[in-house]
C-alpha cells in the first residue's frame, strides 16, 4: 500500500463501516470493525471477476458472513483499486448496504469513528 493510502467504503453516513480510513492503520481498523460484527461463513477462496483499465482494477464478488447469533448473510462486493507506480493508493468499497445494516444491528456500535 502507498504511504498516502485511502480506503473508502460507500454507504449510509450513519454506518460505522462507511466513510474513509487513511493509511495501513486506518484500513486495519476498518477490517477489525467488520470482523468484530461477523465472520466469513466459509473459508473457500472468493471467486472474483476482475476488470482492469489504465491504473484501475475492479474486483467483483459475493461473500458470505455469519453473525454471532449464527445468522448467515450473502453480500455482493465491488472493490475498485487505484494503482500508482505499482502501489495501491486507494480502494473504494461498494457493497450491499442492506447486509451491512444487518451486520451492524447484530453488533451495535457508537457510530462512526473515522472521517466521513
């Protein structure tokens, strides 16, 4: 990842998972928050479709999560990577906002902890 890396997750501004995180530490905070709400329901490899153009790569896939109360959810995801000089400078995450809301309901938080 580039030193000035930005991770952006689209979604409801009130969602603790939507907004922007900066640098490796910020991205790790987002990952930690997501996986405190749910875990992947299987350990199979994700079957992604990749699209590339210029300095951008998009990965499209479906993932499966399970909440602490064992409720399963399937979620579509589009990750848009921006690559400069061989380093990822930005990832824009688009995912199923209905499922994100369900994951958050299963694990309430105090709201956003980052820049929106």
